[in-house]
């Protein structure tokens, strides 16, 4: 029996969220989408368990860095892996995200297959061989 893992994807670009959702749902993942930092925090406050957060840094209302800081300061969410996925490739943002406790950092444009493999690794899930191949998605 395969255990389904719940992934919260926070990105203010709906098409990016849909691409990630479609790719992750090819595996043992259930995906919830949030389109800004405020919505992300509201979804985290629900009683539903979340196994991993994919987090864009540049979002309306509450930035991804602020969301990450709140996650890491929360007793409930402190240990949840947070994968940063952002177009903001500046070294200062990378350093700040890592200081706040990001689990990993990928920049846009990104390979959906590479993202899938990284999510699977962070959650200790076997990625199918086709997702691990180096081909572009």
C-alpha cells in the first residue's frame, strides 16, 4: 500500500502551481495550491497534516521568506521540509532562505522532473525511474 503525502504548493503564478500539481500527482502525492503568502498561512492553520511545502519567495500579502520564518518558528510545522522554488536567484535571498531553515532551493525556470525527484527525496519516497531520468520535462 502506498502512503499518499500531502504537499502544499505556494506560488502566485497559477500556471506554475498547476504544472507542479500535475507532475507531483503522478506519484504518491496529493497537492493543495495556495496563491499568496496569506493563503499559505491560512492553509497551514487548518488541522490537515502537510508533509512538505513548496514555497515561492515573491508572493503577494506575505512573502515566502516571511512564511518560511513563521513555519520554522511554529512548534507544529518546524520539522516540515520546505523547498524554495523561485525566480529570485540572488545570493542574498538564497542565504536568507537557508538561514531560516529552507530544506532546499531551486530556481525558475525549473525541470518538473527534477522538482519531483527532490520532493520524493525530501519525503523519503522512491521516485520512479522515469522521473529520475535527466531528460527535460
